[in-house]
C-alpha cells in the first residue's frame, strides 16, 4: 500500500464526531473521516471526551485538551495512523 503525499498544507475549518468517527472539513471543501480506534488515546476515550475536539494551530491540528492529545491534519490526510483498522473494517 502506498501513501500519497502532497506539497499542499491541508487545514481544517471544523471538526465533529459521530458514532466514534472523527470528521474534518478542510479548507478546500473536502470532508474526511477516520475511526477513533485508529489512535491509542482516542480508542479508549469515553464518548464525552471524544466529543471535546477542537481545531487548533490555525487549522493544522486537532486537539483534545482533557486527553492532552494532538493530531496533525496533514498526518490524517496522508493516512498516517497509530493503529491498523480493526479486522471487520479492514476486510
């Protein structure tokens, strides 16, 4: 599997969580999402903690203050996750 990289600097304008899926709207209009289970701290977070997401660093990162978790938007766009997809989703 290859990862596509880009010279562009993707930025988020808003983010939200639905059914443990984290969604990001980018400045170019794309909306992307990933399961919270792809990151160690997010995988074990309560729904309440997961919903406390904010866009920071001028749209370059997502932040969960109570968990002290920061994830770069560029990393998400490029598909760089800490954990593999769970088996039912990977099939």
